[in-house]
C-alpha cells in the first residue's frame, strides 16, 4: 500500500520517468535488467534493537530500467535466489551476491516480468496492486488490494507465463477491507508448527469495530478469523514466520511532521488461533535518521551459524526522493 504523501511523490516521479523512457518488457516474456548496488555498512541513527538482533549490512539498489522499483514483498527460494512483486503489477527475480563473510554486496541475474491475466495478457493495472507474497510447495500466492483477493500462480520456474487461479476463499468479509489498506501480509506457517503449512493473511490498516486489524488463517485445520492489535499508529506492511513458528511483522509509520519510521514486532507461535487478538514485543524500531525508507517486505532464512537472517526491502514509489533498500539483520534464535 502507498501512503498518501508517499504516493503523491511517487506518482509525480513515475509520470516523469515513463515520459522519457520506455521499457522493452513484453507480456509473457522475462526481461533481464541490470541493477546497481551501493553497500550500506552501518544502520545509523538511534534505532532500538532487542538483545540478540544486530544489523549485518545492506544495499541501496537502482536501475536504468523504468519499471524497477515499487517492491511490495519478496521471498528467498534457494542459493540466495529470490522472487518478489512490485505493486505496479510485475514480478522480479534475481540472486543476492555476498562477500566471504556473508554480507550483501549486490544482485545478479535480475529479470522482470508482467503479471498476466487468465487469458495470458498483461493484467490491467487496476487489477494488479500486488501487495503480499507467499510460497508453498512450488506454488506462488499473491495478495492484491483494490480488488481484494488471494490467487495462486504456478510454476515458480516460469512465472512470466503463469496465469492466476480463481480467488481463494477467505475466512473474513473482503467488503470490510479498505481499498488502500488490504492484504499487505501473506505468509506460510512452518510445517512443524501447530498451524501446519497454512496460509495466513493480515490486513495493513483494515480494522474491525474494535479497531483491531482483520486477519485470517486461510486453510488447514485451524482455518478462521483472528485479529492483530495495532499499536502506536504503525501499519502492517509484511510478515514472516521464523523456524520456531513465531511470526515477525514488519510495520511502518509515516507522518509529515516526523517522517517515516519502521519496526519489527514478534508474535508468539501459540498466539495465532481463530478468534484470538494477538500482540507481541517490538524487537526493532527506527526512524528516518537510520538507513530506512518505506519498508514493505521481509523474509527470513536460517544461517549456517544457527541464527536467522531477516532481510527487508523498501518500496521507493518510483520517487526520486525515495530509495530501494535491501537491509539484513541477524537474529539469535
């Protein structure tokens, strides 16, 4: 979802960019692009990090391709390969490159592809406000807002040709979802957890009559609605399950007076149940003085040293005043 202030900046810049550049992307084909990376070695500012969480490093990313930007969510596959979505209706795939110490230093093999409709044509933009992404058993699930739905694409190996399934049944009323505050988080629980490999969806800022975020377990034995308690004016922009079943939510706050801020909130594994209202401890909070931007996506992977690496990406809204960042943190289990 795009904050109104951020969206205004982004729309102006997007018009300017597309007026002077034309992409070579063809529907049904993948377009290789070059992505430049500037290494970020320090997080900066006065961020608050919980014990056991440390900043590892990051990248500021840019490309001459006018379609690059507007990250909403991403997931790692294997061998540092990743798959992501832009809220402008495009897939992005590539591989993260690291130094001998495992720190991010760049991206290789990056390509873009248009999201197709059921007929194999490039989808109309009003239908592909892609905001959330999950992977399960070789299938890709995408959550959209404006036209609120979750659909499945397959196979992962040829998403430039993939067409969407019929929308999945959701355990809550999509009529209660805000146009610009819908299904911003779509995650798959670990198979070993109580939820099993269930899909879980959480809204960004769509709330019930008590002010709690609408959420649901989409399938499995515990299918049903639950709620997430919002805190301090932050909106939920993505999430990821840790190997032990805990859920980490990525959250963002934007105000003209204070600028942008982000945080991570950790929800205990056994808290997520139908009918529950969940909350959790804040494990990271940072504002514009740190190396952050409009943080929209998060994923987690187990590292060789037994820790978990949390990787975050930002949505630049195609604005010259914003950046596409990829930041990484080490979390002790």
